[in-house]
C-alpha cells in the first residue's frame, strides 16, 4: 500500500509544492546557465528506473561539451565550469529531478537511478531488487557515503533499503540527507568507484554493513 500508492502520491505532492516555492531559484539558475553555456541549461541522460524501464533524468548542466582532437569528451574535471561546480557542490544540480518525480519516473527516497552500463556490471539478482522500487533523489547509499563509496557498496545499501523500506525510514533518510547536503559530504566520485565491479563477495560477506536488525534500530 505505502510503496505502490502512498509513496508516489506523497512524493508528487512534495515535488509540486517544492517546484512552486523554488521556481524563482530554478529560473535564475536556468538563465545563468543559458548565458554561460549558450545552450540548454539542462542535462538529460538515460537511466534505469522502476522495473528496469529506461527514462531521461533531468539535471542542471554542470559541465561543458569540450572534446579532444579525436572527438572524445575531456575528463570531467576539465569540463567542469565555476557555476557548474557551485551547483554540484551545493547539490543544486539535482533540483530539476523534481520534474521526474511529477512524471512518475522517480520518488523522493529510493535507490539512485544508474545508467544502463553501470547496472550491467553488477549481479543481476541484486539489480532486479533495485528495480522493484522507484528510484529516488536520495537514499540509504547517499547518507552512507554518496559518491565517496564504490558502486558495489552503494548496491549493498540499496538492497538493504529495498528490504527494509517504510514511511519512517524514508522520513529519517530525508532529514539525514539535509544534513549531508549542508556539510557537503561525498560529492566527488571516489577513485575506487568502479573497483570490485561484481561486488558478489561484498554483498554476501561485508561485515561493515549494518545487519537488518541494526539498520532498523539506526533509522
């Protein structure tokens, strides 16, 4: 009941109210990006969503499309511009995902939607568990390290969330996310993000992750 009906409705109501309240900020950022990049202020990318369906995630653009002499995109740190860095550091680039919530692609709390190529490197059984809930703007992995932990560990937290999801857990994660945003933790992608790609052993034996009992107590 909560997952199928209440959660999407609550998320849509929250997103609608937030878009109205934040509309002056969103408009200001859009105009500044338009002036700086001379292109669309939005970045669209294909992500894997609920039940494995693909959708276009919407973000504010934080990098240029600069390429090398072979036509390949330059590394992220060479394409990140000052305004984009400010938006990313303060998580403001994520705000357009409120539109994704209104479209039904996402909810407020859930596993972050990954690109298809990232999902293909991970165990299918655990990926299917991620697909069983709608992706979110924030989730358990975001308050336990965000981009500062490898993808296989993020998958561990996502699977744990799917198994323990509840209204109280979602409320707890929202408030804990607010703190993480304020202190600006886990913004940069860690060097080990793509190590241990399969993560099979980690998922089964990582004793540093909370057990379901401990997770219930801590949230």
